[in-house]
């Protein structure tokens, strides 16, 4: 009798154990969040003019596009955008001097964007926790030079400021970043090329040819800082054909114009008529181009 009762009980126990094991295997552990940290100026926030021509943050910038791409592989990835429209290299370090910070509601922890970034990276410092950090900075150091009394001197001063500040910014980010983070910094396109259509002989038109070597000088400084700090360079300038001689022309709205000018007109709002333009920020297609340049530099995240 005892054996007749024991055998069915043992069978039930084994069945229960198997059922419990199978159920345990079906329980999925939620992956810990990982972060893509986007830093910089208005481009990092996807700024574009709205229907009234007012520059506004959007979800169509390169950071947003990169995030959607990487999210397909890293399902727990979260986008953290600390960039601020109007940010210069100095204001990124000090938190002072950005007259657009209030408009774009930039309230960085620690008093500056760089301090906020370092604080974030120190909190999220486990290996692989922040697989990607991107930055674009420097454009606002020279953006006002097109209307300065001496544009060349202004651009030279801005270039020197970039050469001084960008290495400090990148070094601080590199030191705070967790092991394994991919670091990518973008160089600059030449928004002054949009003045190609200004009246011949006007100051704005006269700056067009001068702007290319000035931008090349700035981008060389950014590239050197990137290499020294272990950042990859997203070479947006080359993608926009910024350095292609003006003798290389293409058809643009029935006219033969330099290829470099056609690129800036097609991929930014700088050649657009009011209310959308002139506006130096990329349009949706321009941000997608910048996304592709970043993606090429990034490669495959681990």
C-alpha cells in the first residue's frame, strides 16, 4: 500500500519540479538601461525653424536619428540630450555667455553643460553603460563673424578660442566616460556659403570665397583635438563638399552654381526665403546626412 501511494506522489513531485523549471525559463529579466549621451550646441538638439521661422528644438536632429538606429540593436538604450542652442566652447565650460540658454531652457546640473555631462558620466560609469557619446561644438564661436566689422579677424579669434577650449572639453569627457564608450566629435560645415546669392560686391558675397579656408583652419583644429583626446571625427565638412573648388559646378534651380553652395542650400535653411530662412540650421535631409556621417564614424557599438 505504501509503495502504491509513494510512486504517484513522486511522479507528481517530478512533474511539479519540471513545470516550475519551465516557467522560470520563460521569465525574462529586464535589461539594465544603457545611454547615448548627446552634447553640443543647437545641432545636437535638432534645431530647425518652425512655421513662423522661429528656431526650435525638434526630434529630427542627428542625435534622434542615431538613437533610433542604435535602438534596433541595443533595446535598452536611452537618449540623453544635454546640448543647448547657442552654446559656444566657452559657455559649455563655464555656463556663462550663452544668450540663448534661457530661450532654449538650458538648465545644466552643476552650472554648465560640461559639468552636467561629467556628473552624468560619473554616475553611469559601469563598463558599457554609456556606449555612445557625440558632440558638436565650435560653430557659435565664429557664427557672428559674418556680420563683424572685420570678419577675418573675428574668425581667427574664434578659431583660437576653439583650439584652446575644445581639447579641454574633450579631455574632461574622455576622463569621465566609462570604459568602452565610443566618442565621436563633429566638424563644421560652412553656412556662409549661403551668401553666394547676395548681391555681387556686397560684404556678404565677398565673404563666401574667404569662408572656406577659414572653416578649413577651424576644422583642422577640431580634428587635431579629436585625435589627441581619442575621439573619432564625423567629417561633415567633407560630406557637404565644403572644400571642393568653386570651379566644380552643378545645376541649381536652372543656374550653374558651385557644388559646395548647392550642398549647403539643399541641406540647410540658409538659402530659404522667409519665414523659414535664411537659417543656418540643417533641414531634415541635412540632419540625415549628418547622421550618416556620424554612423560611419561610429561603426558598430559594443
